[in-house]
């Protein structure tokens, strides 16, 4: 297994862009890059490279998902802070209440005489 890992890493160091998630395509790319006389060894190296690439892609997607989740969390926190700020601003402004009193018309001269 150590030999397969070592050979796989040597191949990946120089030609990582030629490999993908498909085992058959990786076997063809391995044939173009190097000469492996043993069919079994070639399959094992191509299989390990495929497994390695898939693992990298999976980890990259998980990392991106964590980044997106943290961005969404930050945005929601900022929005809630803005909403709280707006609510406190509205509450701090006191409402001015204007009381109107009905003034009774002054007594007219006729009412005084009665």
C-alpha cells in the first residue's frame, strides 16, 4: 500500500489536472503519463488516485458549505442587529401628545343678564 500511495503522489505532483473522479479516465491518463507494466498495479494506482481526488472534492464541498453557512449566519445576525436598532430608535422617539381643551364660548351679554 505504501508503494501505491508513493507512486500515486509522484504522479499527482506533476499531473494532477489530468485526473478526475472517473476511474476509467484516470487509467487512460495514467497510461499516457507513465509506463506501468502490471495491469493490477496500474488499476490500484488509478483507483487510489480516483479515491484521493473524490476525497479532495468532497472536502472542498464541505468546506464551501461551512463557509456559506457562516456567511448566512453573519448576514442574519447583522439583519437582526439592524432590526433591533430600528426598533429601539422608534421606541426612543417620544410621541408628543397635544391635548386640546374645548373652550366654552364666553358668555354673551344676553346670558349675563338672565
